[in-house]
C-alpha cells in the first residue's frame, strides 16, 4: 500500500495552523471551479453524499437499484439501509463496465429508477446504456471514486451524478472527503442543504487522522515494510487484513452514524490543495499502459478501458496466494486486500466473482525505477506461469492461459 500524498501535506494536516471559515470558503471555491460551479457538493466521503442523495430522491421501499457487479461493501450497505434491493449487473473484464444492453435489460426486468455504475481501479470506460436509461427516467450515478487524478475528468456526459473520492488510499488523497458533480443544480442544492444539517467533525479528529497516516506512510517505505509484514505474520495475523483495515476510513463504526457528518475545515482545505496540484504526469499513464499490455492476455484486468489513472495495478492469477508469496520473496509489496471491493451478488455475476477471487494487486510500476519495473514484470510473469502449470484455480474464472508468457514491450523510462 502506497499513500499518494507527500510528507509536506501530511505534516500540514497534522500540525498546520488552524483553518478559518474564510479559509474554508476559499477552499470550497477552488473545488467548485475545478469541477462545475453551482453543481458541486462536498461531503465527508463519497458514502456521505450517496446516502444523502438516496434520502433526497427517495426511491420507494423495496424498489430495485441497478449496480455494477463490483463495488465497495459500504455502498451496498447504504442501499440496503434505505430499504432498497440491489439488482447487480455483471462486467466485461476488458472494459470493467457492463456490456451494452445489459443495464437496459436489467432495468426492464426490475423497473429500477436508480442506476449506480462503478469505474474500477482508476479506469474510465463509456457506459453505453446511460443515455437510454435517462430517457426511461432512471437517475444515473457514476461512481468514479477511484478515477480522480487531476487530469480534468469531470464525469460521463450522460451521468446525472458523478462521485469522486479523496479517501486515504486513493490517488490525490486528502485522507478523506468526497465530491459529487450534479447535472441538476437544484438537486445539488437539496443534497447540500441536507449535509449542512449534520454535525461538523472536530479538527482534532482530522489532526489525529493525519498522524495515523504519517505512521502508515513511514511503515510503507520498503526498508520498513518488510519488517512490518514479518511482525504482523509473527503475531498470527493476516498482513492484508491488518494493513488494509488500518488504511480504511470507517472501520468498526456504525456506518450511517459515522458518515452523516460534515467534513472538518482542515479536510476541505487539504482537498483543495490536492485538487489544485499539478496533474499526474503523462509518463505514469504510459508506464501503466505498457505494463498491462506486457502481461499475458488472460491476466490483464481492464485492458481496454478508455483511460486510466492506474489507481491500482490489478492482475488476475490462477493461484493468487502463490503469486503474492513469489512477489514478496522478491521484495515487492503485493496484496489481495488493498481495497474493500466486493462482488455484490456473486451468484448473479460470475465475471465479477471470478475477478475478486483471483485478483492480485501489484506495485504501480510508475513508482519504481526502470530497472525495478523490468524486474517486477519478470517476477509477475514467472509467478503467473508457475501458477498456470500447477493448474491451481481458485475461482470460476477461466484462467487457463494466464501463465502463458506474452511478448513484452520495453517499459517506458
């Protein structure tokens, strides 16, 4: 796990001067100007804004909500907390989006008036059914929580609402916070007014949070991380669960109680700082794209997304545990538990289920030297080949060719 925030911003969040109301108004203006003035809502998290949106649009109890087959568990929990049911729709592994007509067909069956489509792993793909869904009176929510990278992307043209996250493990993290961009300024105003009735989170909570992530950032440096992994394992704990749990925002709390709060002023100011920073350099995308293309085809995840911030680098493996062990032995941080993503209805979404069961998250090659990028690729391909020969398949996904070596382009420098 690598926190995408510099030491300077972390130190400012932990020990910087107090943030005034005027400072907060300036920060809010920065966020609005970047996205869409008059149509932006800022919340403590994406979950906070999504919960408030459901409260405002008020789908009838027990009515269906269309959702992509993979999302974080909390989003499904919020839907069910509003006494709604989920109609999950499977994904295309190459685009990580539902295939054309699948959302329309599902909506025709269940009559859903709300659709939530997730952009996964930092990628962005077209949602072909969005325009037709809107013609049917369906409110289309694009969950782009993982897609912000400062490149100017503001959401799909056919979405009614687009959600962006600045949570702890996201690109451009502000250690929390969510932004929603609305098509309808009146709906934005209603959601904003609801959020303003919530209690304000105290600044000392956010300062303590920043200290926590200072410690986690230190622990994620290579010369410390290996020792942390060994220490956790020696205690009989699963390193993925311990580190992943420490990095998430609302663990161990009543979800609705935890999210129904206003963000502290310091968080909003940090969010504005992160948004105003320079966009991700293009070389990160080139390196990420070349790495994906160099993998065996059946190991690729999202190989045909339109664009990607490469928030995570997922790889499909027939033996995920074996691949992780091989990578860690070579000195690379690899995990299955870097996120709380889940297959929402495994019995209905075989592709989503297979991906979650077989995914391994490897280090982002753009964060490595040219030499280490080449070594990472070699270790990953060797580990996949070894797993393929053993034929140890964990899920229902067809990974029969996942170990076949593929021609490998030279990774950009």
